[in-house]
């Protein structure tokens, strides 16, 4: 995946969590972006289904 295929995002996270994630990325020899992408892909379901709720019932 190239940089052109990605979107910049701003997140607010606990400073200690960010420090831990950065350190883990270094240990694994990958970027923080790669580490976060890997974690999200593992955590999220393969497909997301959004259903519209009918509130008139």
C-alpha cells in the first residue's frame, strides 16, 4: 500500500499507551502506522454492516 492509499488521522490517546506503542513498533522493526494498522485489522471484524433503524415502529 502506498502513501497515496492512506488518509491522515488525528487521535487522542493516553500518553503511556502511545509510548508503549512506539516502543513496540521499534521492537518489531516497523512504523507506528504499521503497528496501529495491524492492531486495527486484527481487532475489527472482516466486514462492517450498518443497518438503518426504523424509529417509526
